[in-house]
């Protein structure tokens, strides 16, 4: 990742903006486009069709703005009794975030939708608003399921929830220069929202109204399958629609089995039949080319697919290939969603059983994240790639990869994040003091069940002491936060009292795994690492030398064991011996005056 010094960055931003090249000339810089003549073009509406979408009117070269999109949807909903359109929240700039509900009966509420007994697919487009393929594919599919008449059978067996634009403010920050590595549409939205937050880093912390709106939809409408539509960054290859989910060893193994063994074969077959080239999620191991193979990523709950895995909601991350045309990407997304909705109608009951199995699994221990196993030998796969070469760039002074556009099939190593980085034992419950009720509110926004204590609980609990915790100042701000490293926690088991009005979070509940990932400080997406408990790292009581020095002298005289420990520390730690203040602080820490709550994580674990 390229990092610029603040001084250099300021100088760079102060340079005059050069005249931008015409988009067509700019596209010449991209790698050669692989020719494509897919069967899915039959899905396009005729030019004189009264229900042609705004994007189809341009030959899928452009995408409509927010107002044009919502205006077209309003007209469709007014004509189609199967559809209901409602706002699920507002962005920071005040725009409505719209949800379209599609069902045979035209359900208006979650209760009505659940009453029909059919499984439900939630599809979300534009979480990164420049990656808007899902919006225009979804408009076409909604038309064809209703007034178009060609896909009405889909609603006989399944329901659809469709968010056409999640990042509505980023969508309106449109220009031909939204994404430098992407072929179309002509005007692209922006990746982040109006507060410069990446919505697909917010599922655990819930800072943004957009993601809070999505999570509320999940909690209230209870979808059975969730698709999040993106467009790739990264390397060139032949696949045009790549998609995937977390690995089998992760938090929802039964769901992962269904996705691997039922969904992927069916969707791949349908994509190929329509002229598309489906593939798994592809991340280059070295971020440049495929010389070192690909990475099988296992995401945490800050991302949509990791969040779905943690809460046992089957979630599919779709990454269309940025170097393919917008037409090809939109049509591939249409086929993908058509196939998934049809399959869900056929296999929904089986998927629901897998969900229930994962929800009731309650594993004795939980991996908080994954890393590489250095002892494991990488697997390999036959990869549909594009030939690359390296040339020496006069700009960088080093080698840069260049894609030639020539298809090539090659065997590449596959590196998997399969080794648990940290594993913790599952407590029966966490206990949260009322002073930290703000964390309870976030847990409730996720749908996690939290109980308020009606009576005091006096028992033994496990607490974490965090002596090595520190704010990561070198990394700089990340998603509006200063990240906090917990170091290695020290476990302390002791008697404690939680009062009436404090909170209990049981882990034997459907979202118990998610609760653990939010409350365990070693979890990368815990409330602690996102900086919501910084106060515990701050000392608020101190001691002056004129008091502590004579007290320390008396302590040495009264306690031979303390004297021996002090003398040993002086001999073995030169920095300590040379620091008068450190000496006094060491003695201060031996007294009952010292703050025993300093660096003590306030959330307790039950001791069973």
C-alpha cells in the first residue's frame, strides 16, 4: 500500500489540477478488453419497450442518477401490485435509502412477507456507489418479474428484497473519473459515503446510518439469503462474475456447505449457459499479479460476507470484473440473481435447516480470526488468467505489471487463511456494567439479545487486564477511528458484584458468536479495537514525589521481600534504575492507593 508523508501529500494536493483526458482516451490505458458476445443479451429490452430501464436506453453504457432511478422505480411499483417501495432510513445528507419488496401477494410489512412462507433473498447494490452493476441488473429483473412477464414464476416460490442504492450520497458524487480501473458506466459514483466512511467496513461497529438501515432490514425482514454486489479491484483474468463467502472452518459450517455444494454448482451452470465465465473470489497473493498465486480470504465481521458468516445469515459477496464492459457486468449480475432466486425457491427449506444448525451450534471455543499456517503446503487450481508481463516504468523507476489481453490457463498456488489466529473459550454470558450502556445499544442494533439484571449478581467472574494495550498512532485514522491494539490480555478470576441495572449477554442465542466477536478484545472487530473503550487506558489519579518518596522508604524498611524485588529490578533494568519517576510509580503501584481499574477491561466473562 502506497503511503505518502503529510508534507509530500500537502505539496501534491497544492499542485494545479491538469486537464482530465477524455474518458475514451483514458480507457485506452486500461488492459485490452476481452471480446464478448454472451447469450444474456437476449435479456435486454427492445428500444421501443415502454418499460425499458434508463441504463438499457443507453445500451448499458451509462447508469441513471438517484432521482431518475427512484422516479423509474416509483412508476414501476405503481404499475406492479407485486411490489412495495419504502424508505429504510436516510443518509447523512438526507436522502432516502429505498427498499423494494417483491412478493406474489404484494406484501407491505415483514409480518405479511413472512406469512407467505416462501424464502426471501435480500440483494443490495451500491454499497460502494461506483460499483453499481447490481442496481441496473435489479431494475431489469424487477420489471421482468412483474410488468415484463418473462420472470413471473420466480415470485411463485420466493420473495425478493432489493436495495437499489445503499450509498446514496456517494452515488450522487458522480463523474467519469470515479474509478480509475473500471470500464464504465460513463458516470460513476464514489466509494465512501458523505462522511468519507467505507460502508463495507462498518458492519461490526454500526457508525453509519446506511449500514444501520441494512442491519435493521436483516433483523426485521429476516431474509434467508443475502447478496452484496461489488466490482473488483486488482488483477486481470477471464472470469467476469466472481463470488464467494467465508471458508468451511469459519463460523457457519453448515451454511458454507450449502453454498459450496448447492448454490455454486447451480449458479455457475446458469452463468455459463448465458455466456458468462463464473469464478471464485480472486485476490492476488502479492497484490500485483498471479506469480505467487491467489489468496483464499476469510473475512471478519466488518465486511458484509464476514458479518453474515458471524450471524449465520448465508451471505454472498459478488465481485464483477472491473475490466469487463458495463454491459457484460450488468447482464452477468442479472443472470446471477435470477439463478439464485430460482434456486432459493427450490432449496429454501434445506438452507433454512442449515441456518438453524449453525445458530444452535454453540461451539465450546470460537476462533476470533484466521492467519496462514506456515507448515501447510499451498493447494493449486487451474486458473483462467490473462497473460501478463513486466516492464520498467520511467515513472516509478521499477517494474510494473502489464496485461496483454491474451487468455491463458495456468496452474497457480492457492494460499488459505485457515489457521485460527486467536481462539477463546465460550462463556455462558458476558456482564456489562450500566456505565457502558452505550455498548449495549450497539449490541441491540445488531439484534443481539441483552438482559437487564433485576437483582445483584455476586459471583466469580473472569476479567481481562490489558497491560500492553496501546493506540496505533503509526497507522493513522481508519474509518473514523484510531485503532487500538490489545496486546496480550492477562486473565484475572475474582469475586465481583454486578448490580441491578447492569447487563447480561447470554452466548447461547442465535447471535451468540457475533456477540463474542464484538466483546472479546482480541477480536479485530471488537468494540475495544474500534476504540470505544479508550477511557480504560487513561490514568486519572497520580502521586507526587514529596509524598511517595518517604512512603517508599518506609515500605522498604517494613517489607524485606519488597526490598529484594526492588534491588533486583535496579540491577536487571538499567532504564528503570535511571528513571526517578519510574521508580516512584513502581512503588505507587504496590500501594492500595493505586487505581486497580486501570487497564481493566470492564466487561466480565462468566466462570462456569
